[in-house]
C-alpha cells in the first residue's frame, strides 16, 4: 500500500503538531504517530514554557541564562533567535486554544525554574503539556487537510540514495516506510517534505520520566539514512522524580523548587547550599549530580523535597496533579517531604539542523527534541524545550511553504517494502532481554557520572546486542518492539560514542577521567555520521 502527501510528519507532540497546523493550508499533511495522538512527552510536561513576557525581564537575560545553563556550548545566534521568537510562539499557542494560568491581576502567572534569573515560565497549573497537547490535537483533528495515522510506527526513511542503492549527493528524502501496527502491514508513505518530530530517547535508560514512546526513533532513522547527529552525550537527568516502587519515575516539576521547595537529606538538613550559590535553583546538571553524590555518600536510596512550609491550600491549588498523584501513592506532600531521585529526562543532542530545522538530507527536517539546533548546548535550560518545539515547527513550516510555491516535480516511484523470507518470531524473549540489557547497561555505565572504562564496557555490550538485533531483524517479521529495540540500540551506541569522544566534563557530560572543562579543545559540538 502507498500513501502520498505533501507533508509527512512523524510524531505528534508540540513540534510536529504546530508544524502540521502551519503547513496544512498549503497542502495535504499525514501525521504518523506510533500510539494514540497524545502519548507524547509534551503531554507529560508539567513546568511550562519559557518566554520573555514581563517588563522586568529581557531577551538579554533569557539568552544569558540559556548560555550559562548550556555551559557555553549553545550557539549564540540560535539562542538569540529562539528567545526573541518566544512572544510570537506564545501567541500562536493561545490562538490554537491553549489556556495558560492567570494570576489575581488577570495577567499570565509567570513561575520560576532552575537557572532562570527571572520569572518567565508560562504554565497551566502543573499540567502545561497536557493543556498544550489537548489544544493542538483538537485543532489538528478539525483541519480537513490533515490525516492522522495513529498506531503507525515509522521503520526507516526512504531516500534517493537508498532507492538507487548508490551514493547520491546531495541526497534527498522521499518519505518513510511505516508499520501499521494493528493491521500488521508495512505502508510506503511518499512525501515532498518529511519532518521528524519523534521526541526524545529517555527509554534508553532504565529509569526515566519519559513516556514509553521515547525510543529515539527519529534520531536513529536519520542516522541510518546518513544525517549528521550531534551532542548525544548530553542526556539530561531530571533531578526530582518520585521514588516509589509503583510510580514509574513520576516527575516532580522543577516549578516546585521554583516556588520554594528545598532538597534535604534523610535527617532533614538542606544540602544544595554546599554545591552551588543558587542552591535549589542551580542548573539541572548541578542539582542532579549533587543528589547522585548525596545518595552515594550517605548510602541512601533517595533524597527528600520539602515544600510543606507553603501550606496545604497553596500546594493543592498550584500543584493539583502532583499533589493528587503523590497522594495516590500514599504520600501527602502538604505534610511530608517527597522522596525523589534523578531520572533520564531530555536528550539535548539529536539530528543536526540549520536554523530552519532542515537536516543535511534534502527535504528532511527534524524539530523538537529529535533535533540538535544549537539551543541547548551541553545542558538545556528548564522550559526552553516546549519553546524550541513551537519556534522550529513554525520555521520548518516557513521553509517548506517557500518551496511548495516552486514547480514541484512529480512524486518519484518508490519500491514497496520487501520482507524477503522473514517469518513470525517464536523468540520474543530475545527482544525483551535485549531491551532490558541495553537500558541497564546505560543506567549503570553511562549515567550521571561516567568513566572511560565504563563507557568502553557499555559499548562492548551494545555492539554485541546490535549484532543479535541485525540477525533477528532480517530473519523475522518486523514488530513495533523490534523496531524500537533496534532504535534504542542505535541511540545507546551514539550516546556512548559521543561520550567517549569528548575528553572533558561539560554540562551534562561528567567523566572522572577528564573532570575539568577544556574550552581550548572542546568548546564545540560532537558530530557523528554514518556516511551514505
Ligand atoms: C519540569 O516541570 O520540571 C520539567 C520542565 C522541563 O523539563 O523543561
């Protein structure tokens, strides 16, 4: 089966859906998403979206905070552009129906998070992402030019070079092969423009607050197609996720610390003052490393986040979702400090793109967490990710629309998917085992504090698993579990390779072998590619 459209969007979070809405009046749009529309990281975002909206704030201050958090690896031109696009991005969201929380004076309530020098985070209580996803999904469902393909998972990109089975420069993307999961059928999606908006890759680690869909599919597919990938060593660990056997690393928003919560040891002493002058509102990499250190030094399973001093009425009104969720696990945050641990949260690296979201493969774009735009550098400033998603959704749309007005060639013919002599697998246990082994190796050897020895050990294991996956991939009919396994193995390999390459510690990459930052040699991105 073959489906053609002008624009193919893979992923249904803030970046993909805002792009779809921006291009939909200019052509047909197919949105492919591997579960339900709203099963995205956007939907889980609690804190909010950063933008300069207060007269006390400035673009300079937001840019400076972003550069500092990013350990000065962020690209200054990109930072400036994104920060200055903030107010327009917020207007777009409001026009699409997003409702942000207002204060008593009826102005938007601006909260604070780590690394921000001003109050500049718009939020919808503590379910900002859910509110944004709701509004965007509603708008997308109403648009007659947009067709949604839920429960469809992309397998691989189709490029001219791949179709011709030889090197073609410049290469061009023609669409993607996609598995219709319930129909168990591989569909060829042909498109003039293909946009990767598949989100992040937290599932490559054993503990993550990301949704199950975060398997780095866009980055892995782009890498296999020959795109440049950068800065994969910079995986952000969120300092505070709920420590509870049944909580699956539920996020405790940084806004809780923004509103005054204090990190404490088991005996009740506050400790962040011993690590950074901004104490509990230090940049995220500093707080996550401090917690990791506290747990190791004191042999504790977790540390504690205390906001009880703000009183029950305030806590229930400001953080209703966090309050209710913790209560469902038997923890009343108005009375007791919350047990918290760090968990994998955000991939700062990704597919290298220009300031319009275009990759080094023609007509292939990457936006949102899938991309590496240069905004986040070595560590993302809190709440800059939703902002980046809308800004680049818009910019990629502008670039594609400019090209739509040219005389477009007819769709090239694309070979349908060939499953060869593959049969149904009777060894699903191999897939499950390999999933677990990759995630455990990454957590144990490629976590918050790294060393050469551990990285090499991880790479050895990942390489062995990749060999098994390759055999399995050719011998058995494809399933979504196998597609995701193949992708997390690629992501694990890329993270380790980038980490091994960087001989310094900077932002989220901390290694005991090179504990200092080395601006002379390493103030640059780590770029890897497979070749065509
Ligand atoms: C949070 O609410 O702490 C997450 C915000 C973010 O990661 O930007």
